[in-house]
C-alpha cells in the first residue's frame, strides 16, 4: 500500500465491487496516508481511559519492521506462533510467513508465483 496507495485503494474498491468517484478515492487516500494517520494518532492510543498509563503512539515511523525495537525475538516468535495458529484454526490460507515472517529475519517463504518477492 505504501508504494501505491491509490492503486491499493482502487484494487480494494474493485474487489468489494464498490464504484466511487475519483474524488472519493483521493479522500480515502488522504485519510489513509501516514501523515494523516500520524496527525490523529491519539485516536489509536491504547489505554486512553487509564490516566496512570504512559502515553504511547501507534503510528511511529511509517515503515514496516519496527517491531524489533519494541519486542524481544522471543516475544515476536510467540506472536508469530499465535497468529499462525489462529489463521490455521480459522481455515485461512493467508501466507503469514510471506507477509510477516521476513520482517523478523526469517526465510522468505513467498507464495509461488508472487511478484512481491
């Protein structure tokens, strides 16, 4: 999405069979941009109702792969295992390791025929 936000938005609209004007597409792109999301970050902050909690940010740098700054490899491995198990339980064929595994130094297990390797 970051490389081609408008293309991604149009692709999602096509997939959902939603037909909207170019103006609507542009507004969706504006609101989905990192800059806009960062400007409204307070809406995503966890623990908003707990004033004794430290302020945190959900939109940090606008790039993938920042989990290693916050999580130990063991914590990330636990999250990955949990996500894989839930996807399997749900009967999903999402190639989790392709989309998420490489961010954590794992091998590229990209699906056959993918052009995003």
